[in-house]
C-alpha cells in the first residue's frame, strides 16, 4: 500500500520487515560496474567495497564490515573516530551516501542474479533518445488551431432557405 503522507511514509520505513529493509539498502554502482552489469543500483552487502560520496568522510573508500538493518546504517572499514577515552569507534553511514566500487560475488545467488540481468539486457539493445528534449518554453507553446470544416446539416440549410423565401413573399 502506498501513501503520500510523510508521517505514514516515515512509519512504514521504520516498521518495515527485514526482507523489505534489504531493498532499502540499495546504493548506486560505479560507472565501470554499471556498464558491465547493466544495473544502476544494487543492495549493499558485507564484503562490498564502497566509496563515501557525502559528509565529512567524502572520498574515503573501504570494505563494508557490518550492516545494521534496524537503524539503516552500514559500517565501512577504516572509517572511525576517536572517543574521549582514546578508543576508536566505527562511524555509521547511511547506504544512500555511498557508491559501490567493487562487488563481493562469493554468494552464488547474487552472482546468478547479476548474470540473469546481464543476459536480459543483451537480448534487448538499449535505445538511445533520438528526439532532442524540449525546453519548458517550447513545450508550453501551443500549436495554432486549424479551423475545422463544419458541414451544415441539411435541416439547417432548408430552414434558412425557407425563412428567406417567406421574407421575400412578405416584402415583395
């Protein structure tokens, strides 16, 4: 069931079961992976190498060590901060803030899923847009109306003629 109310969307997001939360962990693939697998995004798993794209740690890269599906966070190797007592703690990162640079393909199901997608896309070639996109101004312009050819019904024609004839007989 879909809703447009933000409070209900937020509630659905945080009450979602784990198998649905898995899909929420999707992150975009790097350009090289995108072209080889012909997929834009895929859910992040432990073992994948990711690059952080937003925040203070932008540009850092490392392997995903842990995923917390309950809090919608993942932990990347080497992304830590120091606590007051001097110990290092991993920094939680939201999956939408990362880009997958290398896939962990040890799982047979994941490998097969990517192969299936690859085979399907090979059958259907990607069509490029041939028409140039219209700007907002061009799309708002209206086409000039062409006058439509209205055919007069025979009953109208007869009534007009009969009124003219009556007028002539009265005046004449």
